[in-house]
C-alpha cells in the first residue's frame, strides 16, 4: 500500500451534541475559514459523551443545511449508521445533498454500534455480525440506486467506511470503499493497512485506490490544548500511510485550535 497518490487532508468531526445549532453552524464556518478539507458530523440520536440526555441533533438534515452554509469543504457523516435508513432512501438523500453542495458530499457509513439509538428509536440491534452483513448487502443497493436516479449524482460519490474488523469490515472496505477510516496508534493502523491490502489482493482491488483516514488525538494524559501533540500524532500516522487526519470536537464550545496546528502542518509538509 502506498499513500503517495493521495494528498494530505485535514478533517474535523463537529459532534452535534451539547450545543445549539447556531454554535454548530458557526463552528463549521470557522473550520472552513481555517482551511480544513472535510467537515464531518456523526449519526447518533443521543450524546456519546457528557450528560447522556443532553442536547443533540440529527445527522442528515444537518448535512443538508451544511451543504448550503459552506462553499468549499467536503461534508459527510463520520459515520452514517446503515441500520437507521432504507438503503434506497439513503442513496437518494446522499444524491440530494451531493447536488445541494455542488458535489462535496462524502458518504461515510458503518454498520452501527450504539445500542441506545436502536432501543430508543425502535430499530433491531441484532448482532455485530448481522449488522455487518446488512452493510455488505446494502452498499451495492445504494450504488444501484445512484445509477437510476434522475438526476444522477454530480460525481462518483466517495464512500468512506469506518471500522477495523479484520474478518468482515476490511473485506467490505476492499470491495466497496474509496476511503477507510480507523483509530489507533501508528502500529495498530499500520497493521490494519496491511490487512486491508491483503483483502484488496483477494478481491482484485488496487489498494492505492483507497484513501487511508484516521482520527488524531493528543497523547494519553495530555490535554486537548496541547495542540503540538496533534501534528506529532498526525506525522506518525502519515509515516504508516494515513493521508486524511480528523479531530473530533464537541459542544457546547467548539475549540478548533488543534485544527490550525494541523492545517499548518499540512501546508508545510511535502506532498507526494
């Protein structure tokens, strides 16, 4: 696997929790002004951190608003839960946001994991294996619907798949994704890259076609304000082939300081 075909990109996940929408919208605009490449939210119905019944907003209606509120950045969910929407409907939603944004949507998708969402909204939680099988079943349906929609998407919408399972998830990535997103230290991420490359060989896919993405955070025990840690962490992940680096930021105060450090690191880094 080589990352040379993909430029360094910086993303931010604006977690839609513990904040009013005006604050979230301002954070998206500020992130675009700072110079990030991608602005993500997430697809949950309740906060993942902090007070469990705190303020929270829905993913895809927000992405439609972001499509109008931003001009340059790509937008998407990190990640959409495949269980929450019929795949044909999700394809149409993604195509619509693609058009509203002028071709800036990334379809980030995963098999789902947050059991409270399922229980509260009446979805069948099932098993992890069953949810992964459903993801593998639905991704071709999404692409087939894109091919039949009028008008079609403005571009071949990039599909980002999140997750690190080596037996099923990375096989699905090899078969369907243009971006893989994972978490972990550089050694863990390097191992996952090697497994993904093996799956690409098995399914006849060029591994260089798949952009490698990872979350970036400070070293254990350090504070988020230690922004220099983010560039150091990104460099270590870059050295094992990662090219898209995303920081998660939550409300009510969206501190985007680390993004400035990462954007400066990106801009000073030799590309290629």
